[in-house]
C-alpha cells in the first residue's frame, strides 16, 4: 500500500537525472578508506605524542562541531525547518552525560560511552517533547518556538538544583586526559553521524523528508505522513546534538549554561549555511574551517563575529543556498575537475607545439 | 496595593515591549520577515542617546530627535542593503531570516568594537518625584513611559488607518503584488515601514534607559526577543495585538518577579508564548489564514 503511494507521482524529467546522480554517489569502499586515511593522518601523530594537547583539543572540537553542524543540517537543510535552539539540545546531552559519568560509579571505560548514549537519548526525549507541539507550526513560528525552548532549557538548567546553576558543573572524566582515545571516539562519532545522515537521506525516509522540504502540501497529498517524518528527523537531530554535547562536556571539563545560549545556536547555523543547506560534506568542511579559523586568527578575535556576520549576509544575498548548495564534495568529482583542466591544458600545449 | 503597583510596573515595561513589538509586527505584516535586527535597533538608539546626551552634553529633546532620526535611517539602510535584494527576488523566507540574524550579529559586534562590551551608565533621564495615577503612587519613569507609549500607539493607529501612506501600507500587507499593480510603490512603503518601526524602537530605547539606565551592546537581544514574543502573542501583523501582547508580557514578567521567581522570568515569558502559539497559532488578535495550495 505504502509502496504504491510512493510510486504514484510520475517523476519530472529533472528528477530522473537527480536519481541517477544519487545512485552514482552511493557509498563505496573508497569513501570508507578515505575516512580511515583521514583518521590515520591525525591519530598517528597524537598517539606518537608529536601533536600537543592544544592541537588535539582543536581536532576534538572540530569533530564535535561536525556532529552539531551535520545534525542541524539534517533539520534545516534537508527538512527545511529553521531550528534556533540546537545548543539547547546539546546542553541537555552535555549535562546528562556529565552527571551520569560522575555519579554512576562505573569504570570510566564503561561510563563514558554509556554517558554519551544517555546524553543523546535525553536530548532525543527533549526533542520529542518539544517536537510534538512545535512541529505543528512551521516556518518562522517553528524557528521562534525552538528558540523559546532553547532559552527555557537554559533557564531551567540555571534553576534546578543538581546542575550547579550559574556557577557551573565541573566534569570529572578521565577520557580527556587520554587525547588519543578521546580523539578516536570523537572522530568515530563524527564519521558515524555523517554516515547516518547520508544513509538516512538516501533512504525512503530521506526522500520523504526532502519532499516535505520541497513542498509540504504536495508531500502530504502524495501520502507522506508529514508530522511523522518531521518528528523523526527532529528527534534524530536532537539525539546527535545530545551526543555532541556529551563529548563537549568531557572536552571542556566545566559546563556553564551561558555557553549554550542563543549565540551558540546561531554559530552552528552559520556553519550549516556557509557549508550549504543540504550538503553533508559542505557541513563537514565549514565546521572544520570555522573551528580552526578563530584559533588561527587569535589576534583578530574581536573582529571574528563581525566577519562572520558579514560573510553570512553576503552568502545569503549572493548564494542563498550556501556555498556548496546541495552539492557534495567527492574525490571522483575533484579528480574529474582536475583531469578536465589538466587535460585541456595539455591539449592546448599540444596545439601550441604543432 | 502591592499587587496593583506590580501591575502598573508591568504595564510600564510592557508598553516598551509593545512599542518595539509594533516594529516587528508592521514589518512582518508587509514583508513576512522576522526582523531579528530590530532588537538591536533599540541598542543603537540607546547608544545614540548616550552619545548625544552624555558625550556631547546636549539636552534630552535633542537626544530624542537624534536617536529617532538615526534609528529610522538605520532601519531604512538595513532594509536597503541587506533585505531588498532578497525581497525583490522572492527568496525563500529562511534566507531572509538568516540574513536578519546576520544583521543582528553584525550590529552587536560593531557596537562592541566601537564602545567595548562594558556597560555604560545613563544619567537619570526623567528626574522628579513619583506621580500619582488615580490615587496610586507610580514612579515618574513608569508614568511617562505609559503615557508616551499609549500616545504613540494611538498616533500610529491614526497613521495606518487614515493617512494615504497608511492605506498603502495596509494594501501592501494584504497583497504586495496587487498593491504594485494598483500603482503603489511598494519599495517606498517597505522603506517607510522600516523607518516608522525603527523610530518607535528608538523611543522604546529611551524609555527603557529611563527605567534601566545601563546600556551594553547586547541589551537589544533579550529585549528584542521579548518584544517579538509580544508581537507573536498578540497576533503578528496586528497593531492592537502588539499592544495587547506587550502589556501581557510585561505584567506576567512583573508578577513572576514579585512572586519571587525572578530567575525563571524568561522561561515564563517563553512558556506563555508556546502555550498561545499552540492554542491559537495566529496569536490573540491575528487572522487565521488558511494556507492555499
């Protein structure tokens, strides 16, 4: 029955091409190898001790931001709903993971991953409770309501007794003292997040999600249960943000509610927008660049947010769908691009010789 | 008596929210944009007042005029530079919203660079003994705020309902395309709306400084958010709705504080918003428009 409804609308001509492209981009062994190579490039020096704590810290922060950006992109880019409270979900995950790791009494090797999972689940629960009412609204109203919930979460963290309030919570985990293990966890989770989002988007569910973004009314008319898919995406995204929060808690070692305010939500949004709404690799690249850039430009830290805002406005004015748009980076395409250029030049050279 | 004076205090701060909310509401009514930068216009207004009043040493009325003019200009400038291109192209609303957030971050950081992030203190803008309103002793600032805000809102209502420009504004908010076909220069109408909204925000800024004489580059953030909540609460696009929403938020806030919950005031405000949005998605005075295919 479901299958029938999915097959009913005849795809427009452009759609076929797109499907073809999607099929070509299907995950391959090569991508896995590439990720492994990327991991090795950073992990070996960390294990060998030739990268100090400062740099490994930045690498871990990159992984955390990649998770946050990719997960927000799932909702903002693929589902097309603007969410301004992502840092709120992250904070829930961070506090849940930290409190669990501190009070469970389990050995750190067990309590850390369990804490991350718990952080993700708590954030997902919050996402569910918030999503059920919030997703009845859409567009601007959804943005505002998520913003409101984000602020409420922050205020509640300040008000409840067990979070340390405004003074903050000192997180005592041992994983942060072992940069190699920590980096491995962070990298694996970031890669997993990107993979899960990629697989999700290229599944039936993902097509339904993209259909909702393109035209909610048409999607509903084609038999897609829009509320169900919206909620599912929202909860998945909140879960990932919660896991990122758990990593973050161990990384910074001290949690204060101020860190998870509206500004952090916008910063994640900036990463999504710059990388391209609905581009996973775009998100990864922009999260990396925007995490490294402030460290490189330490001397210009006063101008950082100013530059961010100008870039954000310019990108919106001239490339409203983000720098990468919907496109994904891939080795094949890059290789093809260089081959085309190089080949063209060689052909040119040949002509010149003759 | 204590309860009543809390209500009046709430109405005082609420009327400031209402003034700012009007700007959100009018802009949204015409271009369907949540102008996130509107809250920061308040901050700009406060800094201009500070510059004219404290640094240049001019009298209050000069500061009011300067702040009004500057904010109106800033509002028009922002619309011209950041939004118009997108509005003309009919860009998706999410792009517009992100642009507005960008403008907001820009203004905050620009002013942080110019004036540092440490708070500047304003002199007492409205010195004098408390006034009595119907037998109730009310702080002078609260009294002035209430009277100014109500007068301005009445004036605005008059402007929108009776003037030629007001008619054009109403037409544009009903259907921009049709308004254009009727020979209305919608660009001018949009610019005018931004100017009026920003001017009201400047007045709101001065009144706010009268009550809370500390200004910093981020003051517009929460103030703007709450004003926006007021606008949504009352039904965005509706002028009486913005007033109603502003008063409601102000009173709710003041009562929460009086009940000893000053820490959770913001949560209460957003809680009310969420409740109202769920029960009446179009707000208290908003029109419930069905989405057309």
